[in-house]
C-alpha cells in the first residue's frame, strides 16, 4: 500500500529512486465523469489487459520492476525479446512504463485478443529516475518513434464536447465488441490528470477468471464490476438480453463448479500458468518471488524443461482459502452465518 505521499512500488537504490506508478481512478459514467474530471483537452489511449512494469538501467544491466516494486525475474529475463534497449543506453535516466500482456505470463489469466501466444510489451509512459512526473505526450511519442518502440494504441486528443464524447463512446463500443479492456484518459496540461474507463466485457471477464480465488478478494471486487458492467450498458444504450443474464450467471457458477470438480479429483483448487525464459535461474527466481509474496497462494512447480533456445516453466497457483473451505464443506463441515 501507499505510505503517506510515497506510492506503493517505489524502489530505492544506492544512486537513485524509481517512484511507484500512481493509482488511476475509474470513471463509472463516461459523459458526466469526463466533464467532472477534466478541465483541458485529454489524450485517449488503450488500456491493455496485462500487468504493469517499469524498466530501467542500473550499471550495465537492465531490470523490470513489478507494480509492487520487486524486481520481476520474468520480465527482466525477457526484456531483449520485448523492446529495443538502446533507448536506455542512450538515455540512462529514463524509466519506461509499460504493460506486458499475453497468454504466457506468470501473473494473470486474461490477455488482449490480439496477443495469441507468449507475451508482448506495450509502452504507455516515461518517467525519469528520482522524478515522479511523467514526460509529456509529445516527448513520449518522439521517443517511441525514434526507437520504434511497441506501444499502446493512441486513439487521439479529445475534449468534453458532445461530439467528442460521442466519438469516445463509439471507440468503447468497438472495444467492447472486440474483447478489449478499456481506455485511459490523460489530460494535456500541467496537472496531467488521469482516469480510466473499462468495458463491460472486461468486467465480465474479471468476474469469470477470478471465481476460483474469490475468497481472497473483497466483496466489492465483484459488486464494483457488476455495477460498472450495468452502467456501461446503460450509458451505451446496450440491450438487456437473456444472453447477458446467462453470461453473468455463468461467470460465477461455472467457476465454482470447476473449483468443486477440481477439488474432488485432486484435493486442491488451482490455476496452471506457463511461461518461457532465456535463463533457467530466472525461472527459479520467479518461483521463489511468487512464493514469498503470496500469503494465500501456494506455488508449485510442474515442470521446467529446455525447449529450443528457451526454458519452459509450468507451475500451479493453489488457492489455499478456497481449497480449505471446500475441504471443510465437502467433508460435512458447517459454517455459521
């Protein structure tokens, strides 16, 4: 968590500090939210469904920090595959803020529809060491173009005019149909105000993919997503259909059924993840990191084998709370309401 004015994920090194990436608030209703939050024109960028990382150079080496401020062994290992690191050789004070997304990542199940295998990296901001401020949009795009960096889709610069809000709604309706997560709004001003907005598809997928781990998540994780889903449909004028009701119910019920079936067969509730590494020691380091930072999840290696030029890691995340509860209930235990 944040500590006073220090954001979560801030990392302190001998010669410099890399500030944590700040929290970005969500808008629940687009039209009123944009008018309430933004005073100046703002940029709209895709919010890619992945995990946040900050990339920097320290000495002769390159590292990637997790959102929580830990060195991520997976992202660090794969950096040469994901981005041209010359940018840090020529600009050693830069910190690259990016999203890593794809089906073969060690953190989350979801991924964008256009990343079919492995992972890809998408730059969305730059910071400098010892500085909490972001580079301007113009500086960011100049660096992206100069080094030909992969980046999130920039959808344009907008205002809160009725015409622009109509265009943004059209973008979000298309994103929802394509199975994309949402957008981030970034005010083009000195205060650099930011907000994000999520599609109903993404809210439904969040519910669906996290049912096995539901006991670890607070109740508002689910109620907020249901509320956001309904408000998105309300504002976009999307029809309420039996299919929607069925999908929302299935998102909850299927996950619980699968958890029960999994427990009865294997006496544990888990998800399996797979990812590949350039170096074996980084795969081992990832397992150690996940084990140390996950109190309610047990990490179990399935296999670590050489496949061509890479090491293939496959492991389970066992959800201890759900495993314990199902073990208690299925053996005849009682729960007091």
